[in-house]
C-alpha cells in the first residue's frame, strides 16, 4: 500500500461470522490516508474484482474504513490508531504473515536500469 506503515492483517474467521479479515494500517497525513484508500480500492478491484461495499471516515481522514464484505480495511492516523487499538481489541485473532510489496524510491522512478 502506498506508504502505509505498521500493516497488520488479522484473521477473524474464528472470532466472528461477520467478516474474515481486518487489515489495519497507518498513514502519516490526511493526503496520504486518501492515497492509501484509493490504492487499496483500485488494487482490489483490478486484481480480485472486489467491489467496495462501503466507506466511512474519508472526509475526516482520521480513521478510514473500507468495507469489502469479508475483508475490512482500517486506515488510521497515528493518534487514532493508538486510541482505538484494534489489535488489542481483537487480541485473540491470528496475525497473517505477509511481505509488503516494495517499490523503487521516487528518485529512482523512470531511471534506466544498469
């Protein structure tokens, strides 16, 4: 995700019948949270055909929630993530191990490969 940090994926299938996974991530600014939300929406639509069922908090941009049905993405600013502490609230959930996709730094974009 576009500059998202502290990404955590919680497997909630044994915790609740309402959804399967929470993806929790932090962005450092309103603009960055918007960019992350738009990228998540675009990637899930492109790669999986998933259509977002709902979005909350986009205007305020302290906690943006993207609802894809079985997967709910929570994007927080630092203060709001610490306050709500979803990882602690769902402490019984399994954490999914993943490797975030890395991208070249902006300075390297468009530069020929050696």
